[in-house]
C-alpha cells in the first residue's frame, strides 16, 4: 500500500483537514497517477456537508483530476508512464448493462463507482464492495482502472483543464445530445462554474447565446465569455419580455428557483435541460409544459467516450475553464467563497502544495 497525503472531511460538520489514506499498487489493468491539479466542484460541498444524504466519512472530495501516470500494471495497453491524463466523476461501472455498452457509464444500471464518496467494485464489477470506499483528488495520487482514464490533449493549460472533467462535460453533454446547432437561440441560466462553460460550448456550436442571470453585474463577463446577449432576471419584466424566445435552455442553477418561469421562455417544441441540483424539490406546472409543447429534461455528466470527445473538442477550439488556483490549505476558505458565488469561475487546487 502507498501512504498518500490528502485533505478530508471527518464529518458533515467538520472542515477539511490534513489526513492520510492508503492507495493500492496498480493491479494488472490499473494505473497509478500522480495528481497535479484538482478542481473544486460545488458537489464537493453538497457531499461533504451531507446535503445529498449517503455521505461516507472520512471523505476525500475531488473529481476533476489531472496528473501524470507514475506506474502502469503489467497488462495495461492504453497508457505508459509519463502520460498526462485525467480522471472525472467516476472510476468504474458494471461494464455489462445496456448503458455501459452504449458508452453511457454515468447511467450504469447498477450504479457507477464515483471517484469519491462511493465504493470500489467487487471482482465481477457488478456489485459494489461496501468495505472499500473511494477517495478523490484532494490527495497526491490515485489508482484507477485504465478504461476509466482520459487522455489530456496537448496545448491547453492543465490547471484550466481540470474543471472540464465535470463542469465541462456536464454542459457539453446536453448541448450535444439535444443537437444544439448553428443559429439556435440558446439561453444559459446562471453564470457560475457550469454556466460559464455552457456559454463557451454553445458559442462554439454556433448558437446565438444569451445568459440569464440574477446578478446584473455579470453582464460584462457573459459577453467576454462569448454570449451575444445578457438578461438580468432580477429586473422587472425581464422574463416576460423574453417569453417564447429560445429553442433551448440550459439551467445550471443549484439553488432553489422556479422552473416554470424559465419554461415560459421556450418557443414551440423548445427544450429546457436541468443540470444543477437544488437541494429542495421544485414544483412544475403541467400548463408550463403543455403550452407550446415544451419539454423539461435532465442531464448528468458524460461517459468516458463523450468526455474524451469533449476534451478533444476543447483542444481543437481553444476552450478551457476560467479558474482561480489555490493552495490546499486555502480550500475551506474557497468553499465558503463558492457559497457566496465569489469565484470566477472555478477553484483549482495546486496539489503540489500538499506534497
């Protein structure tokens, strides 16, 4: 076993603090990755504070991981020592269900093994081994099956790549799945870690992009990121003035809000996709959907194949996250700032500060 420095939450009310965990030596089909960068996702806070239930403590968060392969198992074919790679939200799945066969491992019918706050799988990969929790990227290294590792294309700053492994693919996937294309009127609701990536992707797909934000002071940033228009939803009459306007709405907000108000902005046959996860249920009126034959859908992250496609798309179009790099000892302050929306637009931990 490999003693590994990390930061962990001991309970739902504990701040993150130094901790040590044991990583295993890579098995025949596994690789050991020295972590260089790890993005800070809002879901790290939800999980560590027990807001989504099922939290496993002690918890080492982090599922936006970029690093270098340090060792490879004897039967590994895809990777070699020194390769720059990434690990996203999950590290295994059953590999046998229709979702896994379709490349949608994130929707594995037996449940994916998440990078942290989950469990490793038993030898048959179907069942979860309830005795072996997974620990994430707020640590100096991680051991992962070679099939759940991603190639990082050359040419992008690695610290700005880390958030692509969650925030990036979470917004890329629905835009691609619902075939957003050149000329479509697209609205991005919320301009945070997810929303700012949604703007970049929608613009790269050729859509006419509008940011809908409660904060009027985000107008300049929205336009800088590539939006064609900005609507401050806090201003009187803003939503009513944009009724029936959009073909597609990507809702990235994780705080409670009224879905019905945004559904009214869809034109006939329009679709609104939810990727933010508010902690409280949100009522949806049937009339909001029936009028104009509107659709309300949800989307998670992407599978391994789609995430690799997204990374290659980013390299081809020069797309990366806007980040603020922090040292590991600043992570608790960063979490508090995130809760106040005080980040443009993703914190990334320099894991060298943990070594």
